């Protein structure tokens, strides 16, 4: 329904005419039920009010955050644009200075030459006028000297002065169309989205991990990559756990019963920047991580105890899980990382309890697969066989409890489980009878030769 649309509730009080006819104790009972119904109704409304407040807070907080981001971004842009314009202005002014200095120098040199010529001509005029005034008689020598001096100066040699059209006349070409280009870009710059283009769809708990699935909620957005982050609720910062094109990822190293927050964003096709983050979702796992038993002769474990390597020392039987951490309804996955020499007594499987003294899970109260692909139920080999196990093979066990009809306890209280074992795209399905009801199971493995390495 739409937000705030009331849902019809069953009538809490019966019509008046019926109430009148009721016995007092029935009336009391009716009243108690009505009070309980009203309390429950009040509780429900309280929860809805809480949800509504959170929704309002999300809108207000994200709006306020978006305002801050926009203001900051545009202030930064203004600063950068101002700097760029100042730098361009300095460059152009330097160009003006360079042209002015380079082209004015030869004119200055020419000016000095002309001024020197003017001075020389003035001196010659004065000297000549004095010589002429003296007349011809005793001034002969003066006239002679003057004529000699004048002949040394080339009075017909004039320096070249450039025409104004041949001299630089500086100007600035400034095209206002840059404003239109910038204006168009600025008017299209930035967008406001009312919700992120991807959201987390579901969180599925796994032993020591959580599967996170997400989906696109904006049809116009084409995602090229997704980026998943998580953090413990006690931590201040998120860390990346996955970047890629898948829409689900299993986050491992999750501590049981601790709250974690998850968020996802996407990168549009051909884009560099990431989209806004999805609304963070809270998740936790109540399931303890699967671990092999430490310190068991013949096997070395990884630091997280989820990988077992059959080493060169003598082995004394089956390596079991440290606790019965497999629950019906889950999928238990083994991945064979490296292989050794196979033996028909090798086994990988699950059992109702740890039983020492056996060299394999090919025994009662256990189901397993051998490395050659043979399947054993309570120690008996089935006719159906799976492919042999190779390096990189994945073997999965899916077990569901089968609800029996009215069971007769005289039959020894058999408890039936439906088991599916899958390996290399093949699977076998069978019913496994146990002596007693079993909520959680151990897993185990046994290899006769070194070199086998298996991850659970």
C-alpha cells in the first residue's frame, strides 16, 4: 500500500447487543483480550513511528550532506577557475612584454644614431657660420678646415626609419564565445540523485561469513563495476572487500554474533568516478566458522584452520572438524586445492559424531565421497558414483531433515536425512538413516598419501 494508508484490522469489540448477553467472566476475558490487542496495536504503531523517524532522518541528513558537498565543490571550482584565469593573464602580459622589448630595441638604437647625427650637424652648422662670418682674408685657414671636416661627414647619408605599418602595433584578441562554452558546461555540471543507483538486496549468513547480494535500482544507469565495502559497527571506517562486475560476494573472516555494516556503489559505463553509496545495511552471522581440529598427527592447518594439508608424517585416522558446526539446511563446500596419490580408502564427508580408531569415514553413522568418486553411506558403497576428485574440484553436501509420518518407536528410533552430494556438475541424492535425531554434524577427511590439500 501507499505510505500512511491504514490497513483494516479485525474488530476488537463485538457489537453492543452481543456484549450485553455475555456472562461477567466472559466479559472480563473479552476486556482482557481487547486490552492486549490495544497494547499490541500501540507497539506496532510505535515501531512504525520509529521507522518513519528513521526515514525522515535519512532524507534530512542526506539532503544536508549533499548541500555541503555541492557548496564545497563549487567553491573549489571557483578557486581553481580564478587561479587558471590569473595564470592565463600573466602568460599573456608576459607575451606583451616580450614583443615590446624585442621590437623596441632596434628603434632605440636607431634613435641614438639619429641623435648623434643631429648633434654632429649642429656642431658643423655653428663652426661653418663662424668661418663664413670671418670673410675670405685671414680666415682662409678656418674655411679650409671647415670644408675639409664637412667632406668627412657624409651629409647625404640618412638612416632608414621604418614605416608605422611595418612596426608592431600590439593588441589583444579576446573571444567572448568562451563564456558561452563555459556557460553550457557549467549549466550541465553536476546532478542531484534522489537515491543511489544500486542497493543491497539481501544478506545471507554463512559459517564465518555473509553472502551480500545487490541489485541496480536505476534502469537508466549502466554499471561497469561494483564496489562493496564493510565495517564492524564499532569501527569508524569502511574497507573495500570486492571490486568487480558480479552482483554478489561472500565476505569471509566475519566474527560470529557481531554486527557489520555493508554498502555498495557502482561505476557507470566508461566513467572514472563512483556513484553515491547505497543505504548501509546491517548484517551478522550466528554461525561459527568451519575449522579443522588443530594438532592432529599427519595434517598441517592454515592460520584460519579452514585449510588442511596432508603432510609427510604418519597419520592416525580421520581429521575431524573442531566442533559440529554443520547444520541441516546449509550447504557445506570442500575445495580440493592440491592432490596427492589417490587411495580407495580416502574420504571427505560428514558424520554424526567423532569416532576415533577408524582410518576412514567409510563407516557407520557417516556419509562420504572417496577421491575416486565412490559414495559411501553408513559404510556401504552406493552403485551411483561421482567423477574422481582432481585439483580444483569442489564437493558440496546439502542435507535436509526428512519429516517422517507417525514413527513407531519400536523401530529403533531411526532418523532420516535427505543428502545431496555434488561434484564436477554431477550429483547423487539419497536418504541417510541415523540412530538418533541430530541437529548438527561434524565433517572430516582422511587421505592415505601426502600432498592432498582441502579447504572447507
